[in-house]
C-alpha cells in the first residue's frame, strides 16, 4: 500500500501515513492530539473531526449514534472510525483537541523521619605499597569497615569500572554512595554531598514526580505531566485493550511511559539545578495496570476474571534495566500490589494516611478512573475496588472534559430562581465540565429540587434552563453566549444517570465493607486521589458518594499515593511497613458479594433509598 | 584536515583516512592486518611496509635502526612511524602481514562433578481463581517451594516482564531456570531442557571458549580466536600503554574484547546448533590486565609499582551489563585475582591442576607473554610473576613469528655436521620461527656445541650455517631457497640473548621460591599455557628453564587456565575453592627479593652457572 499525505488543521501538521489507517491512528503517528476518551473503541463520541478533503471509509452505524444527519452532511466523522483512503485534509474542532490537563498532584509535606536507602561516606584510604598489595576494592572495603563498621559490600559494575580512576583522581579521598548498607553504587573524588531521590506516581491520566534531597529530606521540586499513554486510551481497560489488540501494543505503552518519565526527569532536574545523575533512588506507585505497563508486563490477565497481577511483592530493579535516564546504578523501588485492582498506588495512600495506626474507623476513597476503597483502623483493614468508570472524572458526560483550561469546576444553583453560578479553571470562558464540576452540578440540581431522589428531572419545574429535547430533559449550566464553543453547556438526564452509577458503586462498596466489619457508622472519611482534593465534601455527601459521617470529619487530601512514594523514598523502614500492610489488609471482591446488587440499586438514589444522613442539612427537600 | 585516499596492496583494500595518521593507524581503520608486535611503539621493527605512491613524514632515527640504506631507497618504512601526508598506495610484504594464528587452546576433559549454578525445574501450576487470587510470581514461587523445596527466590527483570505471557502460553506448565537457588533467570512454556554455559579464557594473544551442556556436563564445542586487542599491542604492557596514551584507549580495548567475545559466541553456537540465548552462564579467566580490560577498568595502575589490581575477589555481573550477546539474564562469573600480575588465569590453572591436594612438591610454569609460577603442595603454596617478555612466544626474535602457517616449530641440529631438520606448521615453506621453535633452536645449538654455556657462538665452529655479519654471528636454520620469504631464516646472537633473559627469569623465580619453602628438589614440573603444551620438556630443561627434575615427571598440559574456567562453570562449589586458594596462596614479589639479581645472572648460563642437572643427558659437552 502506498503512503498517503495527510494534513491536520488548524495546526497544519502533516506527514505520510499508510492507506487504511483511521484518522485517530494517523493523528497519533503525526503527533496531533485528538481527544479519545475510550481509546478508539467508538464508545465515547469525543473524537469528532471535520473532513475538508479526501476519501474515507463509509460512515458507520456506530458513528450514527453520535453524529446527526446534518452534521454528517457537514463532513463530521469520528476519528476512530473513518479510515483514510486518499490524500486528506482534516479539521479538528476545538472540543476535540486534546488539551493539556491542569495538573493537580500536590502532596502534603508531612515530615518524614529521614532514613533513606542511600548513604554517602567520605573516606580517606591508605595508598597501596609493596607491603600492602590489596586491590583497590578490598582497600576501600576495609576502610569502610574500619571507619563506618559497614559489612562486606557488593559493588555495582559501573562503580567498579570507574573505581581505579576515581581513587587516584581523588588522591585516595573519595565519597562512597552505598545502597541499603549492601551495595556501592558510586564513588566520587573528594567530598561530594549531592544525593537526590525521586518519588513517582504513575496515574492513569497524570504522572507526578517529587524530587527530594536525601541528605535533608527536603522536597526540592514537583513536576507533573500527562501520562503519554493517554492517547492510546483514556482508562485502564482501554489501555489493556490497546495492548491486546496491537501486536506491539504492550511495547508502545511501555515505551510511552518510560519516555514520559525520562522527560519528567529532565524537566524536574533542570528546574532545580540538579542532574539526572544525582538521582540515586526512584520509588514508584501506580495502579496495577500502570505498574504492569511501566514494567513492560502484559496487562491482559488484569482484564480477565479473576484479574491476578503478575506479582504482588515490592521490587527493586536497576534503573538502567528500565532505560531510565538517572544515575546508572540507581535502584527503582516499586511498591507492592494488594490485589488485582488494588495497586501500589493504594499502598501509597495507606502509608500516607496510616489508618492502621488509628482507633477511628476511617473510610478512604481514592477517586480516579478506578475507585479504590479502604475501611479500617488499627484492628482491621479491608480494601476493595469499584469499577466506577471515568464519569466522576468528566468522561461519559455530554460536556465532560478533563480538568483543563475552560473546565467548569464549581457549580451552585439557586433553589429560588434556579440561576447558576459557576467557576471555570483559568477564569476563561467555559468549554465543558470537569469531574468536581459534575459532582457539584448533580448535587446542586438535587439540593435545588430540580431533580428528585431517583435522579429524574421534575416535570413541574419551570425554568428556561430546564428543557425537553425529543422528550429528553437537560439543564443548561452555561448559555452558549458565555461559552467558548458556541453551544449551551448542559447536564443531561444521561449524565446524571452516569454519575449515579459511579457514586452508587462507591457507596455500595463502602456499605458492604462496613457490614463485613460489623460497624454502622464511620468516624472519618478521606477523599484522596489527584482529583479527590477538589471534591467539595458536602456536595459529595449530598450526592451520597459515601455513608453518613460528621462533615467535620470528612477531608479531602491531595495526592496521597504520591505522598506514599515520597515516604518510602525518605525512609526505607516504611518499605517493610508497606509489605506488612499488604499482608494485613484483606481484599474484598465486591462483585462476589451476594448483597452487592441490592446495595448498588439502593445506592442509586440521591443520597440513598433508605439510609439516613443525620449530618446532612439540605436547603430544601 | 581533509581526508586522504589510501590503498593497501596486495589486498587492494582502500578507504579514506585523515592526513597525518601513521600507516599502522590507517591499516587499523581500514581493517588491514599489519604485524605489530610492539603495538606501534617503534621497538619491534616488524611492521615494515613498502611505499608505492604518496608523500610521508621524514624517515626517522628509529626507523634507521631497523631499515638499511638500500632498503630505505627501495621505499621501505615502518608502518608505525611513517605518517601519510598525501593520497598513498602502500604495499605490505608477506612477512609483515598479520597472520591468522594457529590456535592451540585445547583443554583436558577431565571429568568434573556436575553441580552447575543453573538448574531448571519443570512445574505445573494451579491456575488462579477467585478463591486463590495470588499473583503469577507468588503462585510460581509457591509451586517451586512445594515441589522442589526452593527458598524464596528473586526474579530477574527480563524474566518477570515475560512471566505472565509464558504461564498462559504454557497453559500453566513451565520450565523455570534458577541461578544458585536464588534468582529466576527465565521461564519457558512447557518442558524445555536446553541449558548451556560457556567457559572463556581471555589470553593476551588468544581467546578460547568452551561451550558446555549444563545438563550433562558434556563439552559441546571449542572455539578460539585471536584477541582482537592484538592490533593495539602485542603484550600486556603495550596494551596498558595504549590505554594510557589514547583518550579513548581504554574504551577501544574494552570494546574490542567484548566484540571479539560476541563473535566467538556467534561462531561457537552456530557450530553446535545452539543459540546464544541458551547460554545462561559464562565463566571467565584471564591475566589481570585482560581481566581489567574485559571489565572496562583502567589498567594503568597495573603498569606502575606496586601494581595493585582494581579488585581481587571473584565477581558476578549480568552479561547484559557487559553487552554480551547471550541470554539476557545470564550471569558472568569472573574468577578472583591473586595479586597484581598473578591473575584469574592462574587461579584457573590451580583449579585444573590442584597442587594443593597433592603431597608432591610441584612447580607450575604458565608460559605466556607473562610467566606465572606456582610452587607448592597441600601444605604450602607460593605464586610469583616473571616479566619474561614475549621472546618465548617468538617476539623480539629476528625471524620470530606467531604460531601460524609457515612457522618453524621444531628444530633439530646434528652435533656431527650441524645440519638442521625442522618442522613447519601447515607443512608449507617456512617464513619464521615460533615460540616452541626458538626454544628448540637455542637448546639444540647448545647441545650440538655451536654455542657455549654463556650462549655465545663458538668461533671455532666451521659450518656454512654459522656466519659473521659485521662481526655479529648468526646461524642459518633455513636457507632462503627453502623459505617463502626469499631470505635465510637465522637465529642471531641477540635472539639467543633474549631467550636466555626469559628463561633466566623463570629459573631464578623458581629457585627463589624453592628457597623460601626450604626445598632443594622438585617432584614434578608442569608446563602450562596455550603454548606450554608445545614445548618439548627435555629441550626446555636443556635450556635451563627450570631446575632439575626427573624428566618422567615433567609434563606439558594444555590450556589449564581455560580448563579452570570450565571447572567452575560445571561445579559452583569450585568457586568457593577458588576463593580459598586466593586466600591460601602467598604471593612473592620477586623484584623485592635481594637474591633475585644474583640468581638471575647465574641462570643466564645454559642450563645454569652452578646448579647441576643430574637428570639431563646431553649428547655432548
């Protein structure tokens, strides 16, 4: 097949691609970002493009679900469906352009007792003579043992190969970098004190890095970026599917995250006047799929019942074996995995929040593309995973979008006149609604009495904002004049239904876990996860995302998973604690619980069909 | 500087090189082999070439030492001295062409108790279910523990990344390859039994490989090749100099030996219907300089008193870290080093010959470019190193050459008429004399009464073969009509002197070590080393290479160092034995012994100035 010329507008990016590729595939090859929340499975309708020139495969039935007759005549297609058959010019509308997400991955900087894996020792050696002919390494070994009582050490190959030169360059005064009192990672001439470590949280959507000084424990720099895998699928399942459906899929996804990390390492070190070679240790958290793809492990079994991971236990791998551009002898520590869908990120959350050291019975909800639940205290600890889908992150929502410039993130609706106040990220005109916005929106619709507890729009409400299109109701959050996309931004009945499905899964999960523990009330609720920090606790409770709790004891925390990675970076004993947690925590497979279906249905109501919320004070109803 | 066109004849090889490079450097860049025993230091005179066209740097004083007036007028230059200033055509005469050496590195195949580092286990796993959610690795771990009582294992990263796929491909029946009961190196579907290992001897001149089946212990294939570093210098010292004098010298030498090993691995696996990926373990011996260059360690300190090595102890390094093209998780085990110049090759020799398990007092002479001596039995063990230079290998000898096609390897001289019988490698016309030939030659000159015990030619001898050129005597071994180079092949007074210097160093070393042990006679003498096997024991004793011993108990063995590498490949317990030997053996620095100079001078005589050789029966004298 001969290559075709393809031009993307408005960027003007162009290049050659093979005949028969979809517009989406072409955009990836040419480095053009088209929004594709479902990863090209024709199930999200977000990748709409306008054909300006060229010949394409026939309009498909799936496309018909998303694209109306008149749009179709205007040349609108789904990028994931239309295959390019002749040279083409394709226009990507504003709403289909993949945006740079506003990265929200701050962590708390709770002080951590400093006890890193890397220690450096400045030593002075006696030079060799005919009366002391021992080798350079044995000489160093002996000095370390005499001066610092270190046990016999192994020396990593790159350090060994430079040892001879460095000892003489330093005139027999050198700094030795030792890992875990076990292995020499480097030797540098004279007194050299720079030792950094990097904690990494590989999220499905966002990768965050926290650069720390391992001599002081100080957080030197924070850097986040989109997970470059996003262009191959928005959520975990679509990535697993991509890896299965493409011969090189696994390799592509693995390479994408490694390249991304190397970029992040470049950025974070440049921003802080350090060098990648100063990073002697890297700690990694991530959900099970991210963990597997980071390690180049086939994630396919994670998509098939009973979802076993490739490995539970924590791992130490040389960064060079992963082609990470840090110190050539640096170790990469990957936190352990609890169960198929409760990954190393959740272990990070637990380390950061330490429910196992508390008397209070706490519920931790790590809200992301997947929902991870932990309930427990010092006596008991249960974990579970809910397939909540990406609705709470803004996907599967008609005007849903990521937390990027132009996203409505806060909504208030007056119960009196149904007028709407909203806040937009970047203070620009809105072009969609992000996760915290949609939670606010649905909660406010309920509080204002516009929808009933089953989530249905009330027919009796009279407001220009509530309208019926083909018998399907929707509520206008922003009029088209206010927006940057020239369309009314609305919340539809289907959007509300999707939010209900997600929150019901979380609620039912929490309820079942409470039952298992024989408890009736929660002492504390913590909303964690990159976007958990932006959820309004009261709105979430109005919605019924979790069982009743005193609102004073409902907290949003930042990126607790990333915080966990920072903790094990700074204190190696915490790695043992992580392994203990994994042994202690009991994983509950919710889909196997016979009550799950009933609890789920009851939790569909806002806030719930039967449970009472004594701590909730609604303005109405 | 603009590139110049250079053509080498008779091969016709051509290419571009930078102005100002020497002919030798140009030949290396263009892959033309010019003999260069001294490595370009203008001290051997072996790299004579004939200029056909072009302009070169002026004739140097050094060249004058090797090239006579009439030769000079004929365009003869030393390749290491003449720098190319204009496009050139250069002819390389037969005698200056680097030859493919006849590789003589056979080892004995003494049975070794099989106890390799790699064991493979065929196991059947129970597939995961909702009632057994453990990870793939933990599942494998448990099966190995239940079925084979293996302790908790580490899994190497490449094996981990494929585990998930392989378990399912094999339908939960897999073969696991475990190193040292410690680390999983690979997992393959179903029952897979191929496990090979490769023992490597990196000699200064020759690299030899011995491929073994680690399931049966069988020697599958043997392969040898020139050490590709030879073009950068013939002996250890000239390589160290090369590494010092060139900015990338160390890297060039390191890369050369790694490339060479990868070639050897390719050849040896092709010849035996195995694959490089079947090699799970590689063991390496070599002298200290070869050891360092193999590991990319700066060898400079080995050239400077007190010659400390970078490391004594044995090492285990992943083959991938050395860029060796074998199994990606294969381990490379490098034997320990005794002292600066008594390297891992000597440890290999000791493992092969086991003097430490014998009552007999044995002298082991490992003859190579360097001479390594061991004397001892089960009670005592001394080692030493003699800088004998490469004379015994045929260098620094007027017509010396490597053991290649056309080399005279055996010489007999009739004491009656001084006629000469010789044997030539490959049964072709001779073009030089190799190591065993020169030992034979000098011993026979003495036995025939042509030279006296001081090594001087006797003036009273009347033979057309003994002639004086400018008062300098030489003895014709082969008349020019018999040779392939159109010149008489002779042994000169200087050649004899060089052989005497070498043998005196060995003798004096052995004598001093005997004194240290308080012994007066040897029970056994073993000549080891690649070319040790080709030395005629009686001729060596006539020459006085070692103190008197019953000729019945003087043995030539093959490549004992390589045999040692094979032993530790097949039996991991022998690695502990190697480390024990290194601790047990006492290294004697001969140059520090006050008697050394006197012993050396006395040993210059043939066979010796004072010591008697009751076991030697000379035909004359």
